[in-house]
């Protein structure tokens, strides 16, 4: 599958960087699928990002500031990237061409440092590498919807959206984690940073990992909170507040999209999303999966007015 991958060596010089890039490429290739790939190989470092190219925004997956030697790679989508771009005033390049949203994000990092991630909205995994400091930053969103796995060994630091990329590029022996396997069998997911492989960890939600001088430092940049601003409000007030939040979220999600389709079921969730669509975009194209006479299809058809 597509996603992020990379390696930062403990020393500035490493003889097998090309081999590691080839390993990342090999396991992320999807036969018959057009892939968009960008990579960078520098002193003691390999950065790799590949996407399927099915969506237009996936054509921008790597930004580089040549003056500071800073690289930024994104998997997923930062929904407010254009707003952040305007915030830092980076709308056009020196050649007069329109700048990409990722260029705005990298300038925001240069302005605010790692704290820039607190302004992101969306589903994303972000990697930032500073060449001069040989410092790598990894960020997950507040729910870790896009995974980042990592391994530290005598060679250096490996990271990837999937464990298989690390296993393909890493020469160290790895072992099964019995407790990690038990968690998968019992709960269908791992807890905290554990995986089914003892040597590979998963970066937890809303986390910032920093790898510099052979050391790993991880901190949380956000924690889920519960606000009491509507305490004592009536059911009508709560429903109106929730509806506005949902409508705002839908508007942000569909902004700039030319083709929209709603997966409509007979349940409340997709029905609520349909109601939150701006009226100027209606009628909505919807799709329902199921047998013709199933309750799911009958309910969805009734909701759609068919």
C-alpha cells in the first residue's frame, strides 16, 4: 500500500541508502495502479512517500525549503491547509506561480516550529526532516487515523505507514510480541504503542516524535477534552449546536472537491451527513451496498426519495 517511509542513520554517512529506498519502493508498489512517488536521499537519510493518485490533492505529497534544508511529507489530508497557507502569507512563489498548500505548511513549521501541528485539522501523518540539524519530526493526528510505525536499532531510525516497509529495509532480527498478538485476537487492535512485533512501535494519537543525535523523544501535543459550555442547555439547543458542528465539518471536508458521492445506508449517521450537505450542492449522488430487498437498501431508497 501507499504511504510514508524513511530512514535516518545514526551517522551522517551510510553505505546502503539506495538499497533502503529500493526496499521502500518494492513493498509500496501496487501492480496495475498508477502511483505518485516522491523521495529524497541525502547524507544519512532517505525519505519516501507514495500515493495512489486517485485524488487530486495527493499530487502534493512532499515540500522542500532549499534555504533551510527542511523537508515536509504528508500522508492523508490537512483540511485547512489553504487557510494556514494564507495565514503565513505564502500564496505565490518567487517565480510568480501559485504556491502549493504544502509550501505554506513548511513555512508555518519554519515560523512556529513543531507547535505548528496544533493548528492542523484533518486526517494525516506528517514527517518533517531538518537537514542541517539531522533532526526528524513525526506527527500523528488527534486520533492517529494514519498510522506511523517506527523501529530503532544500531543502524538508526526507521519509520513507515506500514510495518512491512520497515521489515523490508531493516537488517536487524525481529521477534513476535505474544502480548501484542493476544491483544489483536482479543480486541482486534493493539493498545498504546504496542504492535505484534516486539521491536516495532506505533506512534500514539496526537503525538510528536523527535529523533536527533540517536535519541527518541515523544510528547503529546493534544489531549481529548470534554467541554461543559452547553451544560444545562435544552435538547433543542444541543441538537442545533451539534447540527452546526456537523455542517461545518462537512463543508470543510468537501471544500475544493469536484466529484462527491455519499455512501448512504439506512442508519442515522449517513442520513445526518446527507442533511448537513450544503443545499447548493444538491441533489447528492449516493450509493448503497446491499441486496435489492434488504432493509438497508429499502431504507436508503426511502431516504433518497426513490
